[in-house]
C-alpha cells in the first residue's frame, strides 16, 4: 500500500516543491493539495491520508487552528508542521508538538539553492518514518505532552527492565554527567523526562543533542528551562560547564565539550561536516563526553529516526559508561533507540514515563 500524503500550504510554489520530491518516490502517493486549514480538514475526512504536511501561516484557517481537528480524524494521520525558520514559527512549531503534531519541517527560503536538496531528503525521510510508525501495531501513538503541563510519573518502576545485554556491566555510581540524544518526537519526550527528574541531579551537568535547526533550539531551551525548573542554555563556544547546568546543542552546530587547562570542561560549537545527515549530531557529542567522563557518563537515547547516537554509544560503552534506551511503544519513531538496542549497547530499555525514575534510583540510590 502506498503512503498517502496530503499537502497543505498557501504557497503553490512550496506545494509544487513538496509534490515534486514526494512523487518521485514510488512508495508515496500525493492524494490531495490544500491551500488552507479549512480545506485540509474537509479533504482529509474523505482522503484519509497517512501523513499531512501542514503549513503554519495560512489564510482562512492557519495550521495551529486546524491541527486539533485533523488529529480527531479516525484513523488519525501523522502531522508534520512546516514553517520558515523564524523565531515566531519555531515557537508555534514546538507548541504544535505539544498538541500532538508528530514532527516539524524547515521550509527552504525564497532563494532556494542548495538547501532544496536537504529539504527533499528531510521531507521524504520524515514521511516514510512516520508512516512506518503509524502502520506498526507495536508502536502506538504516545500521548502528546504539552509544553508546560507536568507529566504524572510513577514513584516506582512497574514495568520490567529489559536488558539489551545481560552481561552489560552497570556503572552508575559516581556518575558525573548525563547525555541525551533525540530526534523525531524528541521535544515532547525531553519535556516529559525533565518534568520527571525535576529537583534531581543538581550537581550533574546534562548535555542534549536534539536534531533541530537554528531558532528552534533557542525556543526548545526556553521550554526545557520551564520543564526542568532550572536554566537550559544553547551551547556556545567558550561556555564553562557547571554542575547542574543543562546544555542544548545549538541549531546547525555540533556541541563538543572539551577539557581545558585547569580541569574545567568548556563547550565548543563546530560546523564540521554533518554526521548521519545531521548538524547537530549526537555522535560527536557522545565521543567527546566519553573521552572526558569515561565510566562516569550515563547516556539516554530517546525517540528519533535514523541511527545517530549509535556509534557514539559504542565509544561510551567501550569506556565503561552506561546507555539507556526509550522503548518502542512510547517512541514516536523507533529508530535511534532501536539502533542501540540491536547493537546490544544499552543495559535498559524503558518506557519514557519510567526513564527518569530509573536514573534517579540508579544514580542517587
């Protein structure tokens, strides 16, 4: 069965770009094209698309207004919010994720150019990944997590901990740093995770790589500050890492922690080549952190498509650190966690709602 896609954008040029890219793939079928949210709702009722690409700013009815109505349809489609890279649209896109949108897509600028090829690749890969997760009975849609709504977290871990490798040693005592890697579904998962560990790890720095463009990471840092109850900052070259600090890789930069003279850990932003088609990417962050912290590093791999973080996790485990993965049922896309599970790099695979308590129990006793 082809993947049925509905395109919603008031720009005929953007709809044409998306249609050209998606129609070239034999497993994708464009079933409709709408110029505003009201048209999209009417068309989606009849066409039952698997995936909807939804613009934010449109006449008649904008994307954020149409989103809840589209998600009420049965079967519910996966919705990708498409927007230009403005601060306002970044904020709206992250709000949309809290309302149930599955992902976001940065539209190319009016000048287009080389970024169109990146846009095509991202568009096709996101559509395929989300359609696959929608079709999988083993991966039901997780409940959306609103940006500022506390998420109920169990005080005890009720589900069994599934060890990816029963021989994997657990080195959690003396953990001095936590690293988190995430992509599709990551903003929602990160906010839920930080709600669950609020008030904990106040002397341990936390490093995050979330696949996001510029401006989006600025807004995400603000949301994570609210979720965690302490300051989350975008990475910048020269930033000195302090205990309890939360550091988010800035959009379009790899975040590379380094040990400076005197033993301080200092961040460096680099625009080295993308890894796994991503910048920021988790692998360079994990390699750098593993070299600094060794067995005193704990890593969490959350929802996301692709396998970014897997190679870095290999170096973490080789240095004696520990890796935890989000389970398939609670992922929006079970790609990044699956890669570390299948390579037997993590010692625990847990639902998102239980990762925080697991970390607290293991690290703080």
